[in-house]
C-alpha cells in the first residue's frame, strides 16, 4: 500500500508538470523510483520446552517478483535494493498467564550456502504485551549481510530462498506437556527497492 501511494503521488506530480507545461517541448528523462515494501515470515509455536527452534521458509524471489508486478516494475529496471529495518510481533495468543521469552531470529539461504547468521535478538519479551504490536528489531550486521546479498543476487538474475528460524533459549514460566507455550507471531523485513523509469518532463530551454 505504501509503495502504491508513493507511485501514485509521483504520477500526480508528473501530471501537474505536464499541465503547467502546456505547449512546451517535452524531454524524456530517466529517474529513480524508490519502492518501500514489507515481507513477513510467520511462526506458530506449540512448545513444551524452554529451548526450541521454529523455521519458516520464504521463496524470496517469488515475493520480490510479486512486489515488482504490483508496482509495474521489471527486474531489469532495478538499480539496487537493501534492507532498511525489521519488526516482530505476536499475532495470536490464547488466554493464558503471560510468558516471557528470550532468543534470536536467524536467517540463511536455501538456494546457496550463506548463513545461518543472527538477524536480531529478543530478550525477556512479554508474549502478552507484544500481541498486535510491531516491535522494532535491532539488526545484526551478519544477518543483514545475508539479506542484502540475496537482494543483489536477485537483481543479477538469481532466485534466493530464505529460511528464518526462531532459536529460543529461555521461557518463564517453563512450559510443559500439560501447559504448553502456544502463540503465533511473525518477523517482518522492510526493503527499499530502487528502480529506474522513463518520464517526460518540460524542457526549460
């Protein structure tokens, strides 16, 4: 939605230039358009131990292709792409006394050998207090590198597939078979895609 609004705003601005230009001579120019998009990985937890690993695999090439199609951009138009931020939050939490969790989110490539590396850590996070929230993540450089290399490989023609993993190391109170830790949450990455596009603008001379 944000990307669509940005693009609509640009088109309205250009339309205004054309109206102002009237009968002026138009000149073709190449400009760069920034599209900001979010991709999420979902995790469903049903755990009876304080230590557990929950994977989520994302066909990132397919996700990027959908983003490009939604914005009328081709892969060949892309100039660059980079990770700018990430968030996480609980999406579903059955009625229960609160759980406090500690661990990390890792990321690795499935299509080639790259990772796993820590993308961000979470420490003493209240599951109940995080319901419906988008908590900003403090990103780890090694994990960011995996994602930025995947983006560069896509632009070069590759088809990156990513696996994100919850690597949890602590839960308070400790879950058990009669009282399992149950909730759903997600981790979301925000990427800026920069694409070149041709436009016509008034020639001032």
